[in-house]
C-alpha cells in the first residue's frame, strides 16, 4: 500500500513524460528480446522463491505443498500472458509480445487461480486502453 501511494504521489507531482502523448512512437518498446528475456528470468526465479516459501520439503506434505505452489505459479503466469495475448489480438488484430510479457508479470505476481488472473488482466488491459485514449498520466504500464 505504501509503495502504491508513493508511486501515485510521485506521478502526480512529476506529471506526464514530456512528449508521451505527442509522439507515442518514441515510447514504444525498443528492445523486445530483452523484455522477453527479463520476463522469463523473473518467471524462472519465482520457482525458487514461491515453492521455497513453504520453508522445507522434508516430508510428503510440505513437498506436495511446494509442488502445488509451483503449479499455481505456472498456471497464473501462463493464464495472464495468454489472456492479454488473445485480448490484444481480438481488439487490434496484431500480435503483442510486450503485452504477453506484461500479462505474465501481472498474472504471476498475484498467484491466484485462472479466473482471478483473467479478471485482473482484463481490468489492467482496459486501464491501459483508457489511459491511451484519455491521455491520463496517472495510469502507468509495467
């Protein structure tokens, strides 16, 4: 909560980036392979952090819990990525790999099941769509 409020206050104080809405092509992704590499590096790291948060696999119960956490990590990240990818294609008729990566990050950070991830990603996507249509600087993409 504190980080979100601090981010909002910083955004309000600084205002929109100069030229963000006059020249949007200058703010597109510059190096998509590095975006994908970073996304999959984070996703790989979550397999150490999330199942490791069970604090051990010394018996069958904790091992099964760690396996379930790893499965939830996979399902939530994949669901978020696929949802954004399909949604962006349905709306723009173009494939958006950057949106796929943002969907993966949005889905995996929540660690919820498929339905919750789909709802969050749809709300996130329409928030970005709204931001781009209204030139609002208070909504920031990842």
